[in-house]
C-alpha cells in the first residue's frame, strides 16, 4: 500500500474505463457522474426496478447512496446489490444521514444485512449510528460519536466483515485488521455540497480495478484529497474551488500522487 | 431594518449554522444546497413521507418549492409543513410555475390553506395568479399581472396573513402593513436557472435567525443581490457568473452589505 | 442550409424565446435548463401526469430524454408527446442508453410508435440498437454498430419517417433523403456528463423556430460544436471547460457561426 500503488491504480482506471453504476441522490448526482468521468471511469445512473439488474450486470462496481432515499429506491438498491453480489462486483454504500432519521438508519442496516457490501463510507456520526457507538447526525452533518473513531471503525469492520471508511479531516480506512489514515484533503471540501458523494464514486472506481479494498479506498481518498489540496491553492470561493477540484481530478498525474500522498498505516 | 441589521444577520447565520430542510425541485436542488452552505447554513434535502416529519423536527427552517412537483411530493410538503408549524420553525413557499398549470396553482393554494406559511416568494405572475390578480405565467416565467405589484402583494399579504416576496428587477417584501423595495441585483441573475430558488433558500436561512420576516427576507434579497452585482462585475457569461455568484455569497462581508444595500421602505 | 441560415436561426430563437418543455433525467436536468437559457430560449421541466398536457400546450417544443427513466415517467412522456403532436409542436427524443437495457430499448420504441417524433437524437450504439443494426451500448456509451452509421441512419429515417441525428466525433443528420455531416465539436465534450443531453435541448430550441428539421438540427449541432471548440481553446480541465462552454453558447455571434461552421451535405 504505497503511493506508487495508488498512482498505478489511476492508470488502470484510465486504461480499463470501468462502468460505475450509481443509485444515488438527486442533489449531487451530476457531481458523481462528472467525478467518475474525470478519474477516467464511466458513470451510469439507473434505478427503475425493471432495469437495475440488467444494468448492474454490465457494470464493474455499484454505488448505493441514501442521500434522498425513498422506499422504492431502497428496493431497487436491494435488487441491484444482490445482482452485484452474484456478479462478483464491489458494492459501495454511502449511508448519507444515517442517524438523522430512523428511515435512513434502518435502510442502511437493511442494505448491510441483505447485500454483501464491500465498502461502507460515511462520516463519523453516520458510521457511529450504524455501529451503535452513539453517532450524532444533524441533517447530513456529523456531530461526532462516543469514543475513538478508529477503534469504532475497526470493531464495526471486524463484526460486519466489510471495509469501513470514515471520512473527515483525516480519513480512516479499515477492514478491522489493517487500518490507514489519509491526511490529504482541504477544509474547502467541507464547504461544498457533494464532496462526500464524489469520494464514494471514486472509492467505487478504484474498487473496480483492485480487489483489496483497504488499498483501493485509501488510494481513492488520497487521490481526491490531493486534488482538493491542489484546487485550494488556486481558488478561494466554493464554486471556483469546485471547478478546480474537478479539473484537478481529471489532471492527476502519477508523480503528483506519489509526491503528495500523506497516508500512514496504524 | 437597516443595512447594519442585514449584516448582523449574516453573522448570526454563520455563528448558528441553521439547518434548512428543503423539499424542492430536481433542476436546481444542487444550487439550493450549495447556496445554503455558502451563506453559512446547513442544507438537508429529504422528501420521503416516512422521514420528513422526523427530519424537519431537527431543522431550523423549511423550504417548499413546487418546481417539479408531483402528487406524492406535495403530500410530503403538507406533512413536513404541519410538523414545521407545530415546531414553530418558519416555512418558505416558492410556488414555481403557479399560474402555468392548474396543478401548480392548486397545490400552492392547498399548501397556503393547510400550512401556516411564513414567507411566500414568487415572481409577479406567480403571486398574481395566487392572489387572483391576473398573474400570467408561461413555463416558469412571469408575464406580468393586472395592476401594481406592490398593491397586489400588500393586499394578498394582509388577507392571507403571510409575508409576501415578489421577486423581479426590484424585489418587493411586504407583510401587508410594512413594505420594502430591494433594488440590489443584476440582470445576469435572470439568465441563469435557479437564482429564484437560491433566493428562497437564502430567505429561509435568514428567517431561521430572525423572526421578523419582513426584515429577514429583505436582508436575504439584499445580500443575494449584492453578491450578484459583485459577481457581474467580474464575469460576462452565465456560468462564469454562476461560479462568481456562489463565491460572492460565501465571501460576503458585513461592510459590503452595509455599503452596497439599496433598500427603501415604502 | 448555409451557415447564414444557421446564424439567422439563433437570432430567431433570441427574438422569440421559445418555451422548451423537458421530461428528462435527473443527472443533467440542470445543464439542460441552463443551455436552453443560454441559447436564448426558455426551459420548463414538468413531468407529473396531472400537468404535462397543460404545460406542453403552452410550449414550442418538447424534449423526451430516457436517461433515468421510470415506468411513470415514460407514461408522462406518452401523454405529453401525444399532446405535442395534436398541438403541432416538434418532439425530440433522446433514447439515452437504448441498447443497454431492454427497458430503455423498448421504451424508446414505444415512444417512436405512439408519438410522432420529429427528431431522434442518439449516439451510434443507441440508434443502431433501435434500427436493429447491431448497436452496442455499455451504460450510456456507444460501442459502435454493424455497418456505416450514415447508411443505417438514412435507412432508419426513411423507414420511420423521422429525422435522425447520430452524435459522435462527426455528427450525422438525415431525414432519409437529405443528409449532412457536422464536423464541429471538440473531444472535451466527451469528457463531461450532459453534453449529449444539452445537444438535444439545443436541437429542440432550433426546431421550435424552423420546421425543416434537417436544417434546424444541423444548425443546433454546428452552433454547439462551435461553442465547444471556442471553449476548448480557453480551458484544459472538464469543469473549466463546462463553464466556458455555457458562456460560449450564450455569447455565440452570427459571424462566429458563419465563419466557423463545418458542415457538408452528403
């Protein structure tokens, strides 16, 4: 799990152009499509129950994002998730707002129970709510959890058998045994809607080309964080930052990733 | 109701970070989330009937926007609106396209009848249609109304007991007794989708920190208009304007608002 | 069908401001609204079955886009399409992802059967799938078709009685008898989500002011391609390109179109 590996995964994404099927929220769906294209993968968004199984059968990874969930959408997620499992492609779950309403918490739990999730990516409050670790969520913002995020993430990953990503100023990636901290990123990313969702799309794109999901998720977060740092140097407001962020994701060079990655195993 | 007051309300939003629950259209939902973040508040979008009551219970204001309404969405708006009323938080209604189709006009009327709306914000045609004042609307564009907008707004506000905002080259804010004209803004704002919806999000953010909704709405429109004027000085096309507009909302300084506000009581 | 004609159509759009009713996907709906405004037309998005007939009755063109279709949405498209036919306004169909799932292919066929479509605009794979010409589609990307696109497009247009646009590095426009190739455009347009959808919105805006849909579609694609070329000269990443693209559409001058159009009849 070295910066060289991260850089080579970007090369693989650009060479293979994996298809990333999203069932996601209506707020940031366009951001997710564009960040997927920017890293070099191909996005497709489809959620009609009549077509999700067929669409996911041709995909290389599946993203399930609860940002503006509905009963019908969660049913499509279950259907798509089970098909993804039978096809052997990775499933990334972003439990947006878990902890804020029962529907969000329960839908996330249902998906974790019925679908073999590869990577669960949330903020500390969301992961804490799902791990019964006192996660506090207001709207879609984390208000913290009771205890050390690394310990909680590790334990939840171990119990549930999935890779857990806890996003924050420092991102945590763990499968319960191994753990990495990604220190790349910039505070501006928190002032813009959609950066969490975009991170999940990138986690999926990297998972599509690397079956070790601690490595692939760490690489995705380092790459996105580096793009954020580079974008922040050039801009000051949230929308000029957004423009620069997407341009930087598209323009990431292997040598930037190798030089700028700030990742440590813990 | 002075520019000093407007500036101090921005400070309060940034200090308190009120949560603004939106049930809104799929066209401009991302713009609404980002403008809410830019002014310093926190957006959340949720419309499933199973969760809207719980979500709005933790919010500080509710925005209902009819831009791409459906029967189910209006039902969720009724549910969320009544909960907002019982929690005592302000409800902002943006009756997009009222007057263009019966469904939009009737849905807006139903919401006004069943929910205690704090601020009704529309263009002249939309407000005129709801006030039976001959409002003409084509798609989502105002084509004018029969009579003076200020008189019509005042009378409708008096009859219905809500604060009325009529957006346009000059915005009108009135509760039927007091009235203000906001002359800030720029023609470029009309060349971009979503500026009306973004204005409603800002009206909600200001309403969340100030219970006098003539003052809070006037402050919101002045602040947004000032950001528009500043953005227009730096750009010429609609998307570079959009980028600058959001950056300017995020960067608004109290002294800019105090110096540039063009508001008069009438 | 000369560059002078194309330029004059832009002038007509700006003078008449035709209303373009869209029933479209949730990914690029904002891009479609903004490109419609940028060329000088007025967008409206409405898909509730209770209002689509009334809304389309006041419109000047209708866009049907299958990007994130649902059963209910297709029903609204049928309803709106038949009303558009009875009002005599043009209907543009963008069969996004036809060929990738049965639901998409069958929905596109159903719309073509039940609604008199004026212009069918897709990539080579999508058109090939609908023409039974071996179109291959992965997600929403064309993977080619069996045979020459021009021949396949011409034959399908002849059989089905509609104008066919096949988008690609070189766009093809044909009604089965006449055909044109548009060589304007830039590879950056393929690195951004939504450019295909935006092209369909422009095809609709031009169709609203010109009943010869080979000419109107050719003009729309030349105009959009020219804006793309101009934007690409100024930018390097996908989002700064997006900003410049929309600004260039808004700023297109007749003399730019006359000087830069690269269109040939074949």
